[in-house]
């Protein structure tokens, strides 16, 4: 009698689930075929059809819904299903890729349902609705700031075409001296001596040097381009101010976790906020997050604002700091074969919070702190890009500990880093001595 071949079957984890293939014009929905004969249905992207989709899923007793994160088309459907009480799983399209070469909307939604029913899909991290509101305004503000930087580049191009070498004597064209001179040029001033008198006292270049750089060929087409770039710059400046107001209003609606926020431990720097606005934002961030993230060296108010908008104060979705760093795309790669790392990442993931921490880590080179000393040590032994990522990983672990445990940042100082470095060197020397059959003895 031959042995019976045992078949391994996947266990059904979510029996009452649905899979949705999201599109720009229509959404295909698949449910358990044993529940209804019409197990696959198509709904348009109009709001009334989205409500009908939710009604149909409710009538079938569906609890969990899995959908692909296709562009921005998933947002209206996600919000409606979330408001109706469904447990919505927003999954990456790479996780739902078909095994076979066949592909259609019907097969895709059925495949998503099958994967979801067996618990093979994981939902993406999405903060609460109030945090999402803050995140949208913060991202809008970041877009306007990036557009404003392009306006500065256009102004710089127009000046160079007129052979006005202002960038040779002023480090920042968008600074006080640069903008004052540009506005005077657009207003009709052409005398280099009078333009040089607009120099701020903090500029290193002398008034005579600035005057020499302002002799140019004042052609009409270049002046027209300069004028339009300045108008666009001022327009974006007003929109950034409106975004800052919206950010303050969005943060005022969030729950307060710290009743008495501390004073800033360092000088706050921001290119598009006044000193009073930075102090108000600092206090609001402390109230919302429950800790002062700006106490960490190299973490500015803008960086803390990005973290508050992208993540929020609740990190319960991440069991450990390793999960948190992996979501930030700051963890080392795990593509290993034969015990060795294989290749490079096959896809590029853009995480705004991770990018903000990388930017903060890049500024740690000149920081006279424990983190700054660690970053300089990494730069001495590894590539710059790797060092920035490693320092950002260190900042992420600190932020995770502060937000989950409510602890304040305590600066260790450069001396602590030197002690750790000396202890590691001694440990390495002892290990090498033991391998060679010797024993190190400290001199008296």
C-alpha cells in the first residue's frame, strides 16, 4: 500500500475580506465566491458608486478590505471605506504582483482577495486623519519652498546673463542683501554705488567690491525675466505664509501631550519663518509630540515638523525601533544569498521622514556634540553616503525612544564618544593579543 501524499494548504486568516483593484475610472472588487454568485463587480470612480461599493460590501458582511496604492486614486475610496468602519489594508503593488504572466482587472482583484484571505498582505502605515491633515499641509508647504528655490535660480540666471556678478560677493541671493539689491534693480536703480549701499553689515565683502560686481549690461529681455522671477518669488512667499498659518491651525486641533513646553535649547533656524513663528511652532511641536525633538543636535524645527506630519506621536504600529528604521528606509538591506549581500536595491522608495533625517545627518559634520563626533568618525572609515545613512539611523533610534518612552534627550558630549572609542580600541587590542598568545598589561 503506497503512502498517501499529504497536501499542505494555506490557512484562511480573513474569511470575510475583499480585494479591490484600484483604477482611475473604475474599481474592480472581488469577494469570496462561496458567499455570492456575483463575486466580482465593477464600480466607477464617481462618489455615488463608491458609496454603492461600500453598501455592497456591508451587505456581504465584509470586514477587511485590501487595495493597491495606485497613484492618488485610492484616497477617495480609502476615506469612504475607513469612515464606514471597514478595516482597510493599503498594500504595495509589488506585494500583489501576479505569479503568472496573465493580467487583467478581474484576475488582479481576485488575486488580491486570495492573498488577503490567507493573511499574506500587510497594510501600509497611515497616521490618523488629523495627522494626515497636517501632513498634507506640510507637504504643500515643502512644494512651495522648492518652487521658490527655482525662482531664485531663475533670478540668478537673469543676473548672470546681464553679467551682474552678485553671486560672487553674496553667498545667498535670497538673503537680506541679495533681495534688497534685486528689488532695487527691478525698481529701476542702475547705479552700482547706490546699489552697494544696500549691503548688510554681516556681509564679508566690502561695499566697493559689491559695487564692482554690479556693473552689467542692462538688456530689456533679461530685466523682464528678472522681474517675472521676482514676482513669482513674492507670490510663493505669500502662499508659504498661508501654509504656515494652516499648519498652526492643524496643529491646534491635535491633542496636547505636554502642557508646559520647554524653551528651545538652541538657536532656531528657518529660511521661511520669522523668529516669533519658529518659537510658536517649537512650542506647538512639543505639545503635540510630548517631547522636544529639537533638543537633538542637527534636528531643526523644520525636521521635527516633517516628522510630526509624516508619523505623529503614536508609534505603536512599529513594535521595535528596527521596524521603525526599516519603514524609514534607513535599515541595512536584507537581500542576502549564500551568506553575502546580493546586488543593490531593485526599487527606489521615497520616504519624506527618512529624507529629513538624512538631511539632518548631513548637517552633523560640524556639530560639536556626541552625534557630531560619531558622524565624523563614520566619515573617516566609510563612504559619505553610507555615513549619512548610518547617522540618520542613529537619529531614528533616538527619536523612537523619545516618542515611545517619553524621555528627553540628554547630550553625552564629545568626551563620551572618545571614551567609547578608546574602550573599543582596547577591546580590539586584547582580542588580537589573545589570538597571538599574549596578554596585555596596563603600564603603571
